[in-house]
C-alpha cells in the first residue's frame, strides 16, 4: 500500500495526464492520413493479431527471438499485476488481489512471482546479447534500448524487494506461493528489524510506482512505443498485400 495516498494520487494524476497528452499528439499524426475502412474482414484481422502480435511469429524466427517472446508475454501478464498495483495505491481498502478467493489469489501470486523472475532473466539475456553479440541494426545498442531494459530490471527488483519485505514482516498471506520473493526475504532481509522492514517496503513501493509511471511516459517518445501499438497495428494493418 502507498505510504502516502494523497501524494500518490497527485503523482498518478499528473503522470496519466501527461501520458494521455503524449498519446494524443501521436494519434493526431494518424488522423492526417487518408481515411480507410480497417474494420472489414474482422476474422482475418483477429487472426493476424493473434498470429503476429500475440504469437510473435516474425520475431521468434530470428536469433534471440525467443527472448523477445518471453519479454513480451511477461509484459502482458504483469500488466495485470501492475494495474492492480496502481489502483491498490489509489484505493487500498477496495482494490487488492488479496480480496479474491484464496485459490485465485495464491495462483496469481505464484504466477506473478515466477513471471517477474523470467522477465528479469530475459533482461539480463538482452543486455548480454547487445554487448557480446550485437545485432546488425544500430538501435539495438542505443541508449533508448538500454534505458528500457534498465527500467524493466528496476521494476522487477522493486517487486521482489517489496514483497520480500512484506514476507519478512509476516504480512504476506501468499508467502508460500511466492518462491522468489520468499528467497529474497530469507537471503537479504532475515534479521532486519521490523521497523526497518516497513521502511524497506515503503521504499520499494515508491521505487516501483515512480519507475512504472516513468516507463509509461517514456514509451511515447521511445522506439519501444511498439509495446503499446503492436497489437492494434496487427489488427488494423492493410490486408491488400
């Protein structure tokens, strides 16, 4: 939970407003083009979206494409966790995965914990690949690429730091279903005074919140804008070719 809900509301509203403005500027460029009907052949468009966007068909055929596939699906799955994280910060008494039935909550806790470590490992692979086996295209080693990877890594580390702190405090009901966070608690946070654990939890909560909102606002100005646009692009692409 946010240590200061009022402050977080202000940060959240400003961040979302700026993100909306940035996306609106991008969307205006789309409206400059000639109007076409891109809602025809809905079945083909859905198949194209599933095959190329969700299935990452063109990406997995390339070297290290599997790593991109893993990162993409980690993003999709953790989108649920991060959405809950933000709204729980705004409405902690009303929105929380812990309010779900135990079976659903424990399963989601396990999935998010494992997916987070997969995401962190995929980031490590992506960094090593760019440094040791750089692709031919120059953007692969750009500051933009490393900035995105760094933010993803910080988000995952903050996730484990936050939940590890809560597990060490004994306040996480799903602790036994979160192996990586439990490992973090036992290795890095065992023996830490209770008061310090609360401070750690607050620290990692804010790190996660700030980096998540910064990541969201960075995307419209990054080549990684495709994280947001790839799925609709695959649906609305031209079917004439």
